[in-house]
């Protein structure tokens, strides 16, 4: 187990990292998503719905689960992604709804 001092040193490093826009920039490829760049809200919604984890975190977890599944002689299958046309549809419907009021 790490010491209090080691923990404190890690907190200081993390504070520096959290202030770096290259690290805190949203990495999700779904740039049309209403929550792109709003990671806190995105994660909260994923937790609430319990459907799946955010797209930006899936590669990290997938890599680890694939290794684990290989050990158990199992296969992993990637979930089908939401078509980008759906996101364009949301934008179009939002425009229609805002112009009709």
C-alpha cells in the first residue's frame, strides 16, 4: 500500500494533469452528441440508464475484457454503435421544434 506522502504526491500530479486541456479534452468520437465535451453529464446519464459505458471509455475496458475473455477461452463482440444519421435526425427535429414555437 502506498504511503500518505505517495498519495499526496499523486494528487499533486493529478491536479496538474486535470489543468492540461490536452488531457481533459473530450475524446469521444460522437461529436454530434448533445453531451460531447460535457463528460460529467455524459457519465451521469450512462450511469442512470445503465445501458452501456460512454464510447470514450469503451476501448479501455474492451481491451482489458478481451484479455480476460481470452484467458477463459471466450470471445468478445463489440456492440453495434448508434448510426450517425440518428444524431442528424435529432438535430433536424430540434430545429423543427424550435422554429415551430
